[in-house]
C-alpha cells in the first residue's frame, strides 16, 4: 500500500561546500557485543514482524522516493540506508525497535531499488556515490528534516559516511557497518593483493558486457549467491530473500549497479555536477560527527579491518564487533545490536 505525500515545494540543496565540524575526543576504541543468537542478557522488545506494512512516496531531487516510516512524527529522526543487493527490509526489525523507543524512522529505497523511480526519463542512471548521498539529502529536504541520525550497511554505510563528511550539519550522528567506506576512482585503480582482488570478483564481472547481460538475466540468482557468500552463517529462508529480491526488479536497477561498479574502476564517467563532491571525497576526509562503527565476526564480504579506519573519525567514536556468526547484512542479522547502536550514538554528546 502506498501513501502519496503532497510536496509542492521542492527544495534542492545548494552546491556550496560545507566545512567539517571541529574534532572531538574519541569516546572509545573498541567493544565486543554478543548477538541475540548467543543468548546475551539484552533488553527484550516486542517481537517484530520483519516487514513493512505501508510505503510512502515523495518527490525529492531527481527521484520519486518510496520509503517506509515508523514511529511518532515528532520523534528524533533516524534515516536507515540499505545496500546492494539488499533492500529496506534489512531494517524492518530495527525500525520497530526504534519506533518503540520514540524515534521517527525513515527507510528509503535507494535509486534503482523497489518502487523508487526517476522523475524524468532523460536523467542519467548514475550510480556514483555522491549522487546517491545527495538523493538522501534531497529526501531530508522534501520531508523537512533538518538533521538526522543516519545509519547504513554496504552502499548505505558509504552513503552515511559521505553525508557525515560533506554535510555534517545534516547529520546528528551515524552508525556505519564496516566503518569508513569513502573511496575514489583513483583509489579504485590501485591493485590489491590477489586474495583481496578475488573477493571483488563481481566487480570485474560487471566491467564486461557479458557481466551486465548476466546480471540482467540472473539478478535474483546473483543476489542470493552474494547473500550466501557475504553472510555464510546466516540461515535466511526463501521468504526472507524473496521479500527483498523483489526490489531488484526496478527497471533502473541493473543500470545503477553496473554504473556504480564501473565508475569505481574508472571505466564509466560520472556527471560533472558531482565533480566537486568527488574531488573532496577523494581526499578521504575525516568525519567529526559522533559515530559508532559495527562489524560482524563472520562478514564474508570485502571489508577493511577496524584498526585501518579508526583515525578517520575525529569526533566521539566507538567500534563494536558483533559476535555470534554475524555476517555482512548486520542490521537484519543482528537488529537489536544495530538498534542499540543508534540509541547509544544519539546520546554520545550527553556523556
């Protein structure tokens, strides 16, 4: 079911550069958390359904964005961002937990996923990171959200990082799975050790037209394989996978995904209007907003070690490793731990 949001006044954020907020003292360097599956003594919540009952739509920037909203309208806003090849249902249980705590939770389908659509047929189907981040800033404008806690996984974590780095005035705090994921085309051209390159096999597959055709034809089979490789200990059922895989039927999905990975390798051009953003991101800016980074102890996807990115967060900061066989799709595999990180980072400035 869809609820249309009438938004006659669309405001698109100006292109002026924002200066990062002053650095703060790091809150903590590391913490280990058991997942619910290990029998930890964490607060119990109402049993969530694992799905969203209603979606809303709003025009924001170049998109008509489809999103789920939970919790009280006047609650502190939280924006949760999915990655590839996942969708908003990765945050269904997280959203219910946070809504019960009084947060207003917004979970949008990214460009190329689910019912989200481009407003114009002539808009470039661009998957570069800064374009996706600006989509979320435009969504905040459309919903009249000045500042929010932003959390994400995979593409969503990268998007949260970019918002925190380029628009810190819009980001109260962030929770980022696998830490600091800001990159650049120049960085993408640097060869890695063979074992590391092997983990990125799909990126090289997508570089060829055979890969594009293969993903178009087998997108669900491809997505299930990625789920299995990235979360080798997560025993998800077919219903869980099918619910999210439906989002990949978006007509722009393949174009967005292929462009994203080709752009990273310098095999596809971006749009000039994003050049200044990408130039700033190529300098790998430090992030000053309060941050909690999370990592699962069984993440089978390519990811940096926590020690490699700890110094990229100059404000109050904490890292948590979630144990118990938690893989790459951490919000869906360990929703209580992800939700608790959102709640905790919200209160960093009070400590």
